[in-house]
C-alpha cells in the first residue's frame, strides 16, 4: 500500500462518517491526529488484513470498495461485509486489540483508505475525548444493528427467503422498490451464503412468477 495525502474529496467523504460528521475544523483535525490517521491506497485484490494476524488499526473507505470475508471449512468464501466509501471496517477487532484476526480484508476495487488507531481513544477524559468516545461507541452500535440485519438474512432456511429478506433490507435502505445490488452476482451469492448458479436460477424463478424483474444489478420489486 502506498501512503498519500488527504485531499478535499477525501475530507468530504470523511465528513459523511459518524466519527467525523458535523465536527468543526479544529476538532476534525485534532481527531485525525489523535486517531493517527494515515491515508493509503490498495489495488484491486490486494490483501489489507490477513487471517491470523493482529489487528492494530481500522479503516474508512475513501473511494473504491473493501470486502471483509471468512472462508468455511471447505474453502468457500463468505462475504461478511461490502464496505463502500464513507463507511468503516474492523473497528471492533481493532478496539479489542485482537491478536489473531478471524477474518481477511481485501480491496475489491482499486481503493483509497484512511487507517485509524484506537490506541489513544481513552487517553483523556475532557469534553474532546468524551465526544470521540461517544462517536466511536455509536459507530460500534450501528455496526451491531447492521450485523443483526445480516443475521435476519442468513437465518432464513430457503434461498428465496434469504433473497426476500435481503431485498427488503435494501429497499428500506435505498427508499425505493427499484433497488441496486451493491455487489455483482458472484459476490451477492457469497454474501447470502449461496451458490451463484442456484442464485441465478432462483432469481429467474422469481421473475417468472412475477415477484421481481431485473436487469444486471438492478432489481425491481413487483409485489
């Protein structure tokens, strides 16, 4: 990974993240310093965190996309999270100072990232530090809710049930009955714990039954 300087576009993306949203410039800059912010680039397919290695920092995606994954005992990849610009990854593991990462993280596109540290998160107790701590805790709570949504998808017994739950979640998040899948067909299958061929067959059945229509990564929910 190559180190780079933050630009205006990077700062605009950071201000959409709960850790930095609404901060005045002086607090914004101080928080970046306290959290030891370091910008880096990752090429598509580049490993950012390997399984079994200690996690010393977490990241925010500035551009591109990052995937957090784990393999089952047969070597099949399951995507735990697809991380888009403005969103973070690895916070809990970093905060807990996990010595052996249970997941691997890689750039699924050419990406720019901001790496952050939690080492000094509780170094002070004044108003500045209390705000950082509150924002970080809120971020962890938000990730817990996101994981709960994922559990709702994975807990469905049938592939159709998984797809229905996933589409419902995306429709609520995007505020539209025409939703855009954030991943390609193969990655979507890995995200919901399915085989790509089985996923394609089920989508075709749902379209034939008049439940959905689709074109590439765009899904229209009909009823």
